[in-house]
C-alpha cells in the first residue's frame, strides 16, 4: 500500500483524499450525470468502485432496494475474483472472514445398499496453488457488496448508492451532451412513488436477470427454453453428515445436493436439485415450501439426518442458460454505444458452477475503466465497442462450459463411463470455474501473439498471472501482480536483458526511451502537471541478484518523482534473489521482454525490448492526444 | 473467524454482539467502576480491548488527550506483537498497511576515505521465518492504537476511551466494594478544569514514563542516572542514499543514525544519535532544533545528501534504562494489589531496540485477562500477584539486553573486535527483539518442566509457537496457534497417541475424562447454562492422516454443541496430512501429550495423557468454584 506522498496520513490509509465530484458530492440524484449505473449487485458495485477512481466524472448508481442487500443470492467466490478484490484493496479482509474451499467430497449411493450414500472420492481444489495463489472462497454476496461499497465511498469520487430509485425505461437521443434520457420512479423511502427523469452520457444496466435496461434496449436473453430449479437454503443445523464443513456433491437415488459450507463455521448452504422446470410450470416451482426442501434433503442424505434448527435464508432459484446477442445498444460500429448491460442482465447460468457473481464482476470492471478512459478523454469513444466484443464471447464460452458441467452434475452415477469420471472432469477443467480461462482475442486492446514466445508464462489476452520477485528498495519478496491496483493505470513491465543496470543494454535503452522519447506513450499521453506515473505505471525487473541493483543506475522512468514534494518513488524496481527468479517462473527469455497489462489486469501485449515502434503504435491505438 | 452460531450475521462479522455493560454503555464516566485504566497508549489500549471481552465488568479508560493520538512515538512492531494482533483479529489488516522489515543494511565509514560511509553488510531479519511466521513491521503507533480501539468498541463490552480526563492521584482504602478513590481533572473539551472523584475496584496505570499513578503508589523508576537522547524525525525527503527504503544502522565519523523506512512507501523515520545527556542538562537537549538534526543527518550520510521536503513529526526523545522495583501497590502478598502499572510507567529503555510499545502491550494484556478472571470470579484475587511477578522480571531482562544492544550500536567501528561483530550480535540475539524470549518461571500459572520432553517444541513458560496442521471439518491447512483468539479462554491441546479416533486409547480416555468427569476443570468450572467451551477451548490433534478421522469417533468435548441452537462446533479436531505433521514440527512424542495454554498464549503446562490428577490439580490452583 502506497500513501503519505501527498501528505501525512494519520488515520486509515485506505481512505483516499476526495477529489472532483467526490469533494462535495451532492446527496440528491442530480438531473445530469456522466454515468448512471442501474443496480448495485456485484456488477454495479465493482463498476462504481472503479469509477470512483475517476473523480472528475459524475457517476451515480441507483438501486431499487431501500438499502444494502442483507441476505442470500450467490456466495461462491473464485480465485480470480479474490485477485480482483486484491486490486481493490480488500482481499486480506474478506479472506479472513470467508470459508475457504480446499477440497470437495463426492458422495454416491452405496453400491451395497443403494438407499444410503457413501463418500466415494475427494478432489483437492487447486492442489499446490498452481492455478492461483489466491484462495477459492465462499462468502455471502452481501459482504462482497459491502466491501465494494466501502471502496467506492473511500475512493476519491466518494460514490454511494442512491437507494430507493427504480429504473423504468430509457431513450437514447441522437444529440446533446447527455443523450440518454432515463425515467425513474422512487421505490423506497421518502421518494417512493415519485417519478423523475434524469439524463446521462452513458447508462450501465447492472440490474440483474429481469433487467429493464435490457428490455429498454430491445435485447432478449436467448437460450434454454426451460429453467432448472434448486431449492436453496442457508441453514444452521444439527447433523451427523460427516462432511458438513466440506463442499460436497451428493448423488443419491432420491436426488442430488450441492452442499456448500459457509463462512463463520456454522452455517451451510444446501442446494437441493428440483430438476428441470416444465415449460408450462409458470413458476409454480417457486412455491415449493421450505419444509419440502428440508424433507428432500433428508431423503438424499440418508443414512444421515439433517435437523434444521434455523433457516437464515431460503429461495427457489430457477435459472436457465441464456445470453443476449450483444451487450450494448448498437448492432454495428456506426455509432458509439450509449447503453451497456452487464452480469445477469445479459447472461445467466446454473447455480452449480458458481459463476454468476464472478463473471458479473468482470463485466462491471471491464466496462467501468473503459468508460473512465473515454469520458476523461484518454481514449476515443470507439474503445467502448470492445466491451461487448470481449465480454459476449466470454459469456458464451461460460455457458457452454456450464451446460457441460451441469449435465455432468445431473447425471446418475450409473450413467458415467467410469466411477471417477466426475472427479476427473472437475480436475481437468478446474481453471474454468476458478475464473482464469478468459482470453481476449486480438483487438485494439490485445496485440497479436507474434512475440508470445518471449514470455510464455504471460499468455496474451489472459490475466497477468503473478509471480514472486524481490522489490528492490525494501528488498521484500513480493508478488508482482499484487501491486497492480485497480487505479485505472496501464502497467508496463520491462523484463531486462542480463546486463547490469546502468550498462548500455536493450533494457536500459528501452527505459530511457520510455521516459524521455516524445514518441513514447508515457511522454506523449501523460498529462502535464501531475505525476509522471499518473497514467502508466512502468516497472523494471532485473535478472541479476537484487544486491547488484542500485537506484542510481536505473532509468529515471523507474524512479520517478511523485507527489507535491517531488520525492522519488522507490517501488518500481525489482530483481531476482532469495530464491525467486520470475524469468524462470514465467518463462521469460533471458533477452528480456516488455509485457503490457491493461487496467483490469489482462495482458495486452508482449514485445521485444527493441520494438519501440510497435510499442508506440499499440498505445496510439488506445490513447488519444489530450485536446 | 467463527460466527453465525448465535444468529445470522449479515454485516461486518468483526462486530460482536453487545452484552453486559456494553448494551447501554453510559456515555459519561460513572462514579464507580470495576476497572479504571489510566492512559490509552499501547498498554492501556490492549487492556481495554481484552477487558471488552468481559462485558459483565464495568471498565473505563481515561486519557488526558482530547482525542486519538495522531502522530509520532514508537513505530517498531515485533513479530510477537503481530501475533498478538492476530489474536485480537486485525493482523491481516495492519500487515497490509505497514512497512515490512526483511533486511537490515549496515553502513560504516569507508576505510579508504573515512569522510564517507559505505555499505559494509546486510543481515536478513528472521531468515526463512524460523523465529515466527509473522512479520516484523513498522507502522505508526497511532494506527496500532486505532486498531485496538476498534476491537474494544466492537467487542461485547463496547469500551471507548474517555478522552479529556487527567488522572491526579489516588488513595487505596482498606474497605469498601470500590476501595480505590481516584481524583481526576478534566483536561480537554467541555470538562476542562472540572475536578472529579471516582471509585474503582482496580486501577491500571498505563500513563507512560512520567506516570502519576506510579507516583501515587510511591514507586520510582530506578536505573541509569543519565538519559540518552535522539533527534527523531518522520520525514519525506529527496535523497540519493541508496538504502532509503531499508532499515539501516549507519555509523560515520560524524555520529550515527538508525534509519527506519515507514509505511506507505515514502516516509522514513531517522533517529540521529545525540549522545548521552549530561546530568546537569536539565532537558536542554530537548530544544535541539530540527534544522540541527537535519544538518547532522546530512553530515553522517555524506557522500549522500538528504533534502528534507516535509517534516511530518519530530521530537527529541530522551530516555534511560529504568525500571521500578515492583509493578503493583503491595510489597508482599499480605493483601490483594489494587493498583498496577504497565508499560513505560514501570520500565523505559532506549529507542534503538524498538521495545517500548511491544513490551507495554504484553504488560497490558497480562494484567487485563487476570483482572477479568478475578472480577468475574473465575479465579481467586491472589492471581493478581502474578502480574508483577511475571512482568517485572521480563522488564529487567529486557533492560539488560537493551543496554548491551545500545552499547553495541553506539560503539565506534574501530572498537569492534571483528568487522562483522555487530552483524553477528544482531543475528544471534534476534529472538529477543522479536519478542519471543519471554519465559515465565514456575508459579500458579506455569507448571514445572517435569514433562517438557513430551513436547520440546512448546517450552513451558514461553508463548505457544504455532505450527501447521489440518483442521478436520473443512480440511484446511491452518496454523493451530492462529486460532487462539484473545477471548479469555484457556486452550487445552490434546496431542493424541497413534491410535485411531474411537479406539480405546490414552487420548480417547483423556478426552472422555475431560468432557465428563466431575474432577475435570471443564466440567467443574464451566458455568452452567452457557456453551460447554465457554471457558476452556479443548482441541484434539491426531497423528493419523486427516482422511482417517471422522467426527462420530472423537470424544464429545471436541465436538461440543454451542450457541442458542445447540449445533456442533466443527473446529476443534485436527490431524496430520497434506505434508503437515505438527508432532514432527514441534517435537511431540508419539505417545501424545496435553499442552495447556493461557489466555495470553503462554504455555502453562505439558503433561502426559494419563496425568488427569496433575492436570486437575493445576487448574484447581487457577480457578475457583463459582459461588
Ligand atoms: C434470489 C436470488 C438467488 C440467487 N441465488 C444464487 C445462488 O444460489 N447461487 C449463485 O451462484 N447465484 C445465485 N444468484 C445469482 C447471482 O446472485 C447473480 O448471478 C449475481 O448477483 C449477478 O450480479 P448482477 O450484478 O449482474 O445482478 P444482481 O446481483 O441481480 O443485481 C441486480 C441489482 O439491480 C437491482 N435492480 C433490479 N432492477 C432494478 C431497477 N429496475 N432499478 C434499479 N435497480 C434494479 C436489484 O435490486 C439488484 O440489487 C441468485 C440471484 C437471486 C436474485
Ligand atoms: C514523544 C514520544 C516519543 C517517543 N518516541 C519513541 C520512539 O521514537 N521509538 C520508540 O521505540 N519509542 C518511542 N516512544 C516510547 C513509546 O511510545 C512507548 O514505549 C510506548 O508508547 C509505551 O506505551 P505505554 O502505553 O506504556 O505509554 P504511552 O504510549 O506513553 O501512553 C501513555 C498514555 O497515557 C496518557 N496519560 C499520561 N498521563 C496521564 C494522566 N495523568 N491522566 C490520563 N492520561 C495520561 C498519555 O496521554 C498517553 O496517551 C516515545 C514516546 C513519546 C512520549
């Protein structure tokens, strides 16, 4: 955590100084705003947290509910989401309070007595942490939202949800500074029933599966005709089921359960499979009483019993695999999109793979930084086309995967080719539910893979997979990727050739070019008057042992002067040492390489150290010169 | 973190439900109270945080200042303190914001040019984490206090400092329920100048080096006649000194510096040695101007320069090695002590070894749980004699060590026998400044070492050194010691013999005895009506692989029913597995052993599994039967 450079921070350093619209944020929803976020679920909250780092923009988030979410909904948090929480500064706190999945138990009918279940297997979740150094967590969606709300409020923009406002509909006008006209109605509190019209430059629909923003755009969720239904309950119970505190998939002759222990050591969530919902069901399944869900759970768990002492939350969760054909309001690129949908508003999938909240957050993060860039004038408006371009494909892949997953989970034990087929499938595809399979295709934001072999451990289009290195300065072993905060900056990682710092070498020349040449994006686009690293965070990693690296020898771009007192930043120089060799861990050739990473942590490009033209050209496609 | 068992917690789980005096805590300082803590420094704050876990007691903490500490004072946080922060639930948060020391640089005059300094060595701080899995941190004392204040406020007793009250003096009366009469005067805010008399059962003086509580008790700090003075400054500066972000000891022909980088990446604290203060100085040294301190720093750092751009805090810190002869108000054990002093009020030492804040916290924790026990009637009042008994010796040892340390640091380079003598000394004695040398002597709280060989890795009298094991239940690898919260409970760790759970074996028999036999302290002392683990947290650790352990087979005391819904607690059964063998790591003989740990994490006893009489006798010395 870096702070104090703008003045001594005596209190909580996680509270950043207010700026722009954050300084005297209007309590009332204004008439006009830059961005209106509709809905404060995971997608809306992450978008607000990200946009609060762009305080020059007036961003508001309305929410139909009268206050914070208290209970229920999703609880599965993938490692990729925890990595994202880290970028927003609250990973360590939510980890400390969440349940951590390290193992899943598999239960099936006892072949000797099919009336009873027995444990037939266990699979380790990300054994040895090869997929991620972050854990796989289970925690109430409400807590995830709380933490993001805190980030939004503590960031310079001081964004707070406007509770009690319901989106009704919108019209996109051809002209005007605020072309999107939005009709709202008060849904709680003093404004209940009050109708209002507001105008925004952009609207982001984060309003869940029955999204009105989606309807207003004229898009539809398409896919499965029928839904699959689950009786879901968060319960405190007395039970002799031995794996009460383990994630477990349970198949019995009486049906199946997905069992998820919850944070705090006592609560568990039980998903009782209620099967495919007939097309003519008309949501009748939703009135399945909780007693019936508990009765079925007991049947499935036999010979064990489940004596529910307290139901904290329950619901019948009915969902199908569906996706809209596009996530914005334009069918081609003839005009700038003005309205976007994210999360459940544009894709839904079964509860089993625990994807909903996680993918929704990545949608919200993706659109948020892009809106920040376009509205601040860092990038052309055309950048906004990449949102639907990138996220639609991911949603489609996910649904394909999820279908496969769900059908595996729904299979009767006797239908599998081999007894460990489920276990095997789970292990083979583990990267997917952990959230790391996303790989963006080449676009203005993602370079081609011509130079991929320079750094095979940083696949272009996938998220930057962190590794340990030594932070010269304090000589602490650190995870390089964990320093990537969600502050809207691009990261430029210069992995140096073997020469010592200071010697004339490709890395030294690249560093000097980066900091000084008028063609360098850092020089060309960084606004005058602020810090030299305001928009680009450039870091160098040497192959030599950290004891061989002195700051006086590194190019100035890696030791810039920052803050009102113009003192050096000592956090951008890294090196091998104390058993850490990131070149080895991430397959970086010893000739060195430049790795470019987007604000949302995806690898945008890998280039050789002498490819300054190519490097400049890449950024010329993303940034625009300030007016 | 365990929660939800008393009801569904939708918000921050770190906020515990209010109870007792916490439910409607009076805003005004009352006339009478159980405990009055004087001073809200590290010693007072930890005492308040601990006593807030005993909400049936009316505890107040007065503080002369009008509000929270904002700047300055100590900043070195030993691993033992971080371990303690973990017990109070905020380690992960303070670690995330603190500076972490992993290495110290050593600078000396360049033998070829004695006008300039050069780096002559580096020492790794706790290389490989052999001393502790917790880091050595640097963070503003104000933040440490903030976190403890938060714990005190979020714990059931809801204790908040009463700012703006200054302690004047006290009288201990022979009789009455509240025998200590205390005179206060308002020192800030509305009550400034107002005199008040309050009465308490016990008073804890945490009022720093010029303690009035100490004076009121008639005790004196004795020791060095003279003080050593340091010009201390927290600065933001531009410098070419290469180790600006490393802890460094710098000796030059112009004097010496202890350099401490601070949290946030930019600030550093520089201690400029101002030497021994003449006896007739009359605090003249304290008026050394900051310009002079900066000038000297520049002289010492030559050939490097230090261009101070901002001074966040500075002070001349003048201190000697001193200790009072006893830490309570009785000279023998003929009556119960009523007044205690902690921290700087009873011992002071040089700033160099960075001990002040750390030892003070251990004092505060020690007296706090004991007062909780005595006032709640868990223990006889005689327990309070152990406070001075235990902590006085520690303070004396510390001062002896600190003198040696300080004189090493003050030595001129040419005075050392060998060039790496300082480095060597630093490494050899590292456990001391890390806070782990404390070892309590046999007493009512610390058994003899007759059975030490059963568990050599848990030295009796030292703090329980954690190790990894598998928590059966969720099958997570966990650090056993990190589950020890500062909740006032004793821990009973039953390390089982090799038999499988359920088989008739010493561990099984001990477990059954512990949970069921009328002579067992758990049965005898645990108050009726509450949870079976309310006062004793009993855990079992099996040698077998965790996959061989099922809850149905373990003695009930390790799978108790808790909370209003009487559901099982699944967090007390552990086993080897996934590469973790705590028997191996901590030298526990395969026949098993019982390890008893006090509420403040010190090992009280090691016993064989069949020593039920001895075990019962130990606790009969600590607990009293409820009236
Ligand atoms: C009852 C329920 C149970 C669920 N159970 C599970 C589960 O068991 N497992 C699982 O993996 N996933 C579950 N989900 C899905 C999971 O919660 C979602 O995938 C995830 O929350 C998607 O995030 P989102 O931000 O896209 O939408 P949501 O979290 O749905 O957030 C949408 C927000 O928009 C608000 N809103 C809606 N319409 C308007 C409007 N017109 N104006 C203003 N605000 C509006 C809503 O109040 C809500 O706060 C459940 C969802 C629901 C609703
Ligand atoms: C100015 C200063 C600089 C220091 N610098 C360093 C340093 O550089 N390095 C280092 O290691 N240590 C330093 N110390 C020492 C370190 O802060 C202490 O060792 C540590 O704080 C001891 O904790 P404590 O709780 O015993 O006492 P303190 O932290 O001193 O707390 C005592 C508290 O009691 C309050 N108080 C005092 N008298 C009364 C009264 N009559 N009534 C009510 N309240 C009262 C005080 O306001 C204070 O809040 C410094 C101390 C001071 C005062």
